[in-house]
């Protein structure tokens, strides 16, 4: 029987999969999720941790015998028993099918919709509306499948149920209000059945279903996001500086603690393109550049909240700093390797995730063109400075060599046309030769 330690942060839904699986299989699992055993952003960046888990991701599992695993699905599979994994080749394949379904079909739209309501991602109306439609499609598929079934595979809980329930957890807690979930009675019945099993309850506790759909709260977003480096009142020499009462300071600390607990660190919710959880500060690769008049955050707000063609693009060109920023065209070099479109889309998402520390000084619109087994990926990137930004940090160089890069002349008609088409996700795209499939924004 497996025995070991699961390293994670508190309330990590990906870790829940392994914990619930261990409840069913009887695996002896210790959970290290708080100091001194584990400090997120420190322990998982230490040389000792990285020697076993080179990506620094959590959850991560280390057996008492030294056996190590990263990636939550692999850990949950290892900690399961045959009943959970599927006792025949057919049922085992069906379990794997639903585990993959959760990753590719549930998580991306769930993240795009839920993250802004938690204050860990900026609101984008177009992306949210699209995510809602995708969630409806996913729930319809599940509802039809569960019409004559109690559980997803056979008539007992399997790793399929554990994985899909955990993937839907934040949807049911944050946004699936009664009116929205009402058309999917089979899914609701199955979800409630699962979370009330003793093995689920031992890990999840009491799950309160959403009563009113959570909305984006700009104030909460501003509070949670790292503050810009501005002089504090004390640094400015204000007369009231440093006079805050101890009780007020304690209340502030407790409030911040609760906020952090409410929102899961976004590093592990990788499909939504959210901000990485706080980590020790490193030297800014752009520190040597002079201050620019172009305020990237202001443009991103225009792009996220207002019409692209009539507001965002004109704002971009009216304020663009030709000396302080550059525009690049990137094209994936191996289109013959692209197969299913959802896998190709995940390729883009993965690259964005690994470039998270670049977000403050970059913007990109990357598009997948074509169909299954006949697609291509290309995009327009805006970088701080005149050089290809990936070369400024080793952390940013994992994916960029898979693309060919060309710096555009910002005053050329070619550049203006490509910016307009890629930012708006519409146009002729004469250089591509394939129809628009879907796009991703790095911001």
C-alpha cells in the first residue's frame, strides 16, 4: 500500500483529487501544506525540492520509499486502487477519458469564468461570455451521459468522478446559481451525491453550493493584485505616518489572511492564464530601460472592457511609444506536429503560463487557425524595449525557440493591419491561408 507525503498549498483543488483517492484506497498520505513542513513560493523553489520536482509545481508526491511524482492526475492515479482506476481495460480507458475531459474541456472555461470573481484575474466580458457557453456545453454532455447512470463509469465512484467533481468544484461554489444549473438535473444529482460521500467529505468538508452568481469586483481585484511601487505616507514624511494603532494593524493582517485563503494560488490553476502566486522578488530584466510614456496597463484595461476596434486599437496607436516598445510577429515552426485543436490550444496556454513574470511588460494575441490535423499558430506580441524579450531571462526561454520571430516596422501598413486583425480576432489574415479557430490573449 502506498505511503508518502503530498506537498501542496492549502485548499488546492488539484491536491483534493489525490487526497480523496487515498481516502478510498486506504493509502497512507501525509499532507504538507503549511510551515514549517511546506511554504508555498519558498519550499518549492529550494534546491532540495527542485532536485526531486524540477518544475517546482505542486501538488507533488514523495513516497516513504523515495518514489517521486508531480502532476496531480498521475499522483491521484498512483494513490488509487483498481476499483478507482477501472478493473478492466475498457473501464480503465473510460476513466482516463473523463480525466482528460476534465483537463481539456472543464478547466479552461471554468478558470476563465471563475478567476475574475475571485479577484485573481482581470475581467474580460467577451472571454467570460464565451466561457459560460462552453460551461453549458460541458454540463449538457455530462447531463446526457448521467441520464441513465449514477456515476460516470460503472455504478460506483471511480477516479473519473473524483477528477471531474474537483474540476467543477469552484464553478458550483462561485457561479452556478440555481437558475443556471437548473437545466442539468442529472449533473446536479451526481455532484451532490459525490460530495456527500464520506471519502469526499473527509477532504472537502461541507460544500456550500452557489446561491447567487459571483461577479467581478474591481475593488477586490485591486486589493489582491500587487500594489505598484509608490512611496508610502511614512516614506513621504507624512505627519500621521507610523501612528496606526496595533489593533488596526492586527485587523488588517487578519483581513489579508482571509483574502489569501479565499482565492487559490493561480500558479496551479494554470489553464486560465492567471497571475502566478507571490514569489521572492528577483531582479527586473527591464530595469535598465528608461521610463516610457505608454502605459501598458491602461491599454489592457481598454482592451478588456471596451470595444476592440473602436476603442482599444485606436487607443493603442494614439499612445504607443515607438522608442520604448516594439512589435513582433511569432509563428509556430512545426505546424505539421499539430493534431487536435484543443491540444494545440493547450500549447498556447502552456506557453503563456510559463511566461507569467513577463505579463507586466508584454501583451500578445495568439491565434490558432485551421482545423484538426490542419492548423497553424501565430500571433502579435508587444514587448517593452526594442529586443526580443525572451532573451532577457532564462525562465522565458522554454517555448520561444519553437517559434520564428520577426520584428515589425511599426509605421508600416503590414504592422497596422496585423495589429488590427490579431487584436480583434477578425479580418482576412492573408498571410495565413486558414480560417480562424480560436485565440488566446496574454495580458
